């Protein structure tokens, strides 16, 4: 199932890499867009998005799920 996140606070490719590396551990086909401030990835329907958002927030970013 496709998941979409809005991610505020990313300012460079290092930030993108950090978010992508994390999302690679919970999903697949991860795409993180610095300019669009978003991430799109495939994940199992059982993935707890609240946990994903909390984990990304621990990096210093503000994330929220975008409904399709």
C-alpha cells in the first residue's frame, strides 16, 4: 500500500538521505523529495504510521501523513 508523508525541516541531501535510510527499514520503493518536502513509499497495511512519524520527528523534522 502506498504511504505519503509531508516532511518539514529537511534542508539538504543529507537530510533526505537520513529519512530515506530510515524509511527503507519500514518500507520499499522509497522516494524522498527535498523540494516537495515529501516522501512516498510502499508499506504493509500493518505499518503503524504514528510510530513512523514519531521516529522521523526524532531526527528533528516534522512529519504528517498525507491522505491519498
